[in-house]
C-alpha cells in the first residue's frame, strides 16, 4: 500500500510504544483490506532490529510447521545454540533432523529460545501476517513463544482477519490486540488522491462512498474502472450506490475479472502458485511446464500488479488475489494443476495433490496419505495428522478401514486441541461404523475419543460410561486395562452424583483377572470405589505392586499416595514424573505432573517450593490449554495462601479454581478451594466457620474426596478451641481408623496431637511428647510447628512457662521460614504471654521469603550451579528471563553474585 500510511497515527503510536518497550507481542486484527499488512510493514521499517517475516498460506495449512520453517529459515544455523533437547525437537519438527519424543509445546519453547539467542546480538522483531492461514502447529508454537516473552528484546506482531473462524477450535491468542478501523473521510480522500490523482471529483466522491474507508478498496476500485468511467462516465454496478455487497467482495470480483482477462498460460501459472507455495523456482518451472507454461508467463500478471516473482517464489499482492485466482479457474483446470504439482513436489505434498485430484475412493492413495500422517505424527504435527487421516478415510474403499482412519483423525484432533473438529470426525466414524465391522480395538479407540470429548465438556460420568464401553470392546489387554483404570479415576474425580457409586463398582468389576498389571488396576479401582462409598481406607486397600506401569497408572497411583498418607512416596513419584516429562519434552503432560508435585511438596512442608511449582504449573496449563489442571493448581495455591493468612489472595484463587474446573462436574479443584477456606478460617481464629465448612463438605458434592480426611485434625482443633469437645471426639475415631491403617509416622504424629487436644491434662503431655517423637521420624515442618504451637499453649496454661518457650520459639521460627505469617503471629503472641520478649518480629528467618515464586525457583536452581540456560530448560523460560529474575532477586537478598547466593542459602 505504499510507504506512507494515511489516517493511522493512533495505530502507529501503539506500535511505536511496543517497539520502544523492547519486548512483547501484539495482534493486529481487522477485516480484509483494512491495512493490517501495512501496519506490520511499518513496524518492520521502524524497528531497529533484526526482522523475521512470514505470512500464512492457505495451501500450507495442513503441512505441519510449514510457516515456522519459513519464518526461521534465515536463522536455522543458530539452532545449535539451544539446549540439546530443544534443538532436537525444533530440527525434527522442521524436518531437518531425526525423530525425537516431544510435543508441539516443546517446539514453541525452542522457538522462543532461538529468538532470545538471536536477540543477544541484536533485538528481534517477528512479523507474522495472515495468521488465519497458519498451519496449526506453527500457530501453537508462535503463540506459546509470544505468551512467554518477558524481558527479552524480542517483539512479535501478528496480523489476523476478522471473522475467519468461529466455534471452539478458533485459536485463543490471549495477547493484546490492535483493531484498526476504517479510514475517516479525510484520510480516505488523501489515500485515493495519492493512488489516483487524475480522477474527476464526482468519480472520487463515488469511490470514497463505495470504499467505506477500506484502504484496499480505495486502491483497487480505481483500477477496475474503464477509461470512460475514469473520465466521469456513468459508473455501472458493482460501483453503483445501490450495490449491497461488502466492499471486499467487490474488490474480489474486480480481481477475478482482471485475472479472467489474462492469457491462459498466465492463468495456469497463477493457479499453480495459488495451490502450492513453492519457494524453489526450478520446482515451480517444472510444475507449470507440465501445463505448457513457463516462468516468463508470469510477466503479464506482474505488470498488472497482481503478483511478484522473486528468488523465494511467487508473492500475491493481497490474499484476495489468491482467492480470486481459484474462483476464476474451473474444476478441470484445478485438477490439471494438482496433477502437475504432484509430479513436481515432495512425497508428502504429492499425496495431497493426488488426493485433491481424485474423483472417487482409491485405497492405494489412502495408504499413501496414511504414511504421510505417520510422518507428521513423528514431527509432532497433530493437526496435520488429523487432516491427513480424514482425507485418507474419504478415499478408503473398505468401510472398516474408513472407520479406523476417521477415528485416528478424531484422536489427533483432540491432541491438537481441535475439539469441535474432533466431534465432527467422531460423527463420521460412527456413521461409517454402522455399515462396517471394525475391530474391537478400533471400537475401543473410538469410545475413548468420545470419552475425551465428554471430559472436555465437563461430563466425566458420561465419559466413564464410554470408557466402559470401550473396555468391553477392546481386544488388546493393555487397552482394556487403561480404559478401566481411567474409568475408575474419573468416576472418583467427578462431583457427587447418584450414578457415581454404581459406576465405581462397575469399574472395579470390569478389571480382568490375572496377575501383574491386572492386579494393580483391581487394587486401584477397589480403593477408588471405597473412597466413593465414603469409607476410610486402610493401608491394605492401597497395596500397589512395584511392577513397571503405563504412564496413566503411574499418575493415578501417585494421586492415591495421598489416601495412604504417603506424602514422601508421593513426592518421589511426582518428582520422577516431572523429570520424565521434562526429559522427554512432554509439556502437554507437565501440568498434571506439576499438580502432583505441588501437592506432594505441600504435604511434605515445602511450602515455598509448592507455591513456585503451582505458579509455574498454572502458567503452563494456560499456555497449553488445560483449564482443569489450572483450576486444580489454583486450589492448591489457595491453600498455601490460606496458611500465610493472605485472605484476599486465597479467596481470589479459590474463585479461579472453581471457575476453571467446573465445580458442578469436577471434584478435586472445588475440594481444594473449599479446604483452603477452612485453613484460612482456622488461621484467623474463625472456629465456628471451620466446623460449619467441614460439616457441609461431608454431605456436599466433594464429600468423597480423601483430602477431607486431612481436615479432621483441623476440625478437632477448632472444636476444642470452641469448647465443643464432643464434636471433636466425633471426628477422632474415623481419623484414628484411617491413620492407624496407614502406619505412616507423620500421620500418626498428627493423630497423637489430636488425641492430646481432647485428652485430660493428666494424659495430654505424654501424647504431645509422643507426637513430637513421631514428627522426628518423618519431618514435616508445618505440621510439626502446629504441634509445637498447641503443645506450647498447653504448657503455658498449665503454668509451665519455661517449658513452653522453646516449643513456641521453634514453632514461630518454622512458621517464619514457611511464610505462614498468621500462624507465626499466633506463636509470637503465645511466646510473649510466657513473659518472653519477642522484639521486632518481622518474620525474616528465611531470607528467601522475600522472593516471588518464579524468583525462588530460579534461585534454588542457581544454587546448584546450573547455568542460566540449564535453568531455563527446566523452568520453560529463556536464559535471558532467568538472568532477569536473578537480577531482580539479588538486591532483595542483599547480594551481588552467585557465590554470595550459595553462602546465603546454605
């Protein structure tokens, strides 16, 4: 549109501010022709930085990582600077290296890392135009990178068309937006005069009215006028005031008319270029040569201002030109162009072009496409896998094979986050299955995909029924066991429902007979059924064989460690799962693993680490589109905020937990949110509220959560402080039945504390001492400090002030280290009541308490000697962001170097 922008001062100011800030991302969104590309070009010209450019191409939308490859092609030599795991993932995704395990989010992390590495030499600006036509994998990678920009000198600008997508599968960029509108009358007339100064006033007035402030229309409508019309003759439709078409449609019609007037050979050249973006001129020459044309035939279209031809291939003046080319050519010409392209391009694209030219079912071609899909899956391109399997299904000659391919397409769509598309593909598979005899394993897989759709729609029990259906159909034992195990877990994880217990029993009954893995699944589902019944489980209910287990079962067993009061074993399992996800680059699995780890850290008294894990996990869950796990982590984070006494933060996080993981369908996040309010009330001395909340929970939709067993000691303490010991005794027996069944020292210590609170003074002291002895066997700082606090209070009330002081002092110092401010204040108040002076109680026993959760994680890894790059690889941050966090942390800690940091932490 030229180097001068008319009427865009406000939009230019926004871009200037972003460029001056040096880091960030922006989406420019608007209708076709409004000037989005011109604003990106303005940014590129104004930036004092290295500029990388790419535009989405509709013909490449099913080619995994195609746009990312074109964006990064000028800088691929720098990939070696990345951590090896990220470098391998990026090379594999772009088809430049061996296949590696990983997912599309790891490619996004590698993309961010590469841009940050480049920015060390010079700031980087990425301009991504026509994002509506990016392949899904490139879109995911670029969104992931853009959302994680922090302090790096990297700017990413995206341009996207309004209204190109509707429904659940539209990508949610979650980035700041700039929405340029139509030009005002003055700017429109200035632009028109700049482009067509020879037009008579009457014609100018009519074009300004027709263009309605659309810059593209102001440029292109004059080119559609005849010589007579340019001199002021009557303007005919579609340029009459009564024309009802949108202005972009009228521009499109103008392009189409100009293309139709071109020589046939030129139209063939344009059609080939519209159907395939080819950046190698010899390949392009080969394809158009098969249609009797040559590169010279582009010249007419170049002179008409429709395209440009250069070393990197053909560039259309505007995406509407590409669309007009396709509209101007008939089906026979398109099929001839597809066949010519099939003879010129690589194997993957060849199969697609042959499929586009196919007139009916073709099993050989379907098999070729399936091979393409398998290669795309190895590169992490699930959206491409789905599209390819779907076309293979359409070309299948055998109905059973068609069902299998439709199912595979639907499963890949769920992995790509294309839930609406997955539902459509499932419907195709089910219709095809009515006229076919698919194998049991195909039916099982179809049922599982349907179950995933129900889970996505917050209908866990409907999903469980489908998992049972799939397990009954499955021929493969491992598939059957996985479905039954997942069915047991999701039954338990559902909010309370009349059908819940029957489904839990069904999950247990469906476990196949046999030793090894079947025994493990039976034990797991039996335990979950007991939990749904509301019966406290014993240690025997949770005996888990130590066999090698599939990932799904390892996650389920780690969750069940909580029911065994096995905080230490849960920590070991969760740490292993997180490290495994990190080592294999499975960022899509990471939020679930980090949820486990945050809970395990919490129950092992590692509160600051748990807060850091929860914070990182919530951000990652947002990045990878997993609101249920984000809500679960928000609930865990809320509990930690409750312990610190941060009421506003706690309430905000509980609301987020319930909002993200619908409490009407799911239990865990809502349960954590409710329990967080219990701990908040207990810390602030609102004991009536503690009892009311727990009583309501015991009959509410989260009553079957074993987390409530952990609340019984809190309930007993609140009841004692209110002078209602009977309500405390009512909870003591179920607490004792559970804890004694587990045999865990840490849980037994808490049980003895509860018994001491309810015991007469003649027995309480011994029980408190026994509790502390058990705490010494398995250190859990928070619960041990709680025991020391109530023991110190008891000693003071019994006029043993000297004995009370060390207990209260230890409790206060521990609460300080944990950041449990409200509890620390209570301990300090009790300590003063013994006559001990507590000067300047500022809770600074742990110097790291002043750090944010992200800074804390960075500092803890820095102490181990890890480099910024190694830290970044672990925390999914760029090395420069790591450096930024250290830069912010050092002044807070009063240090200037890593050496000082090591001494401080030690």
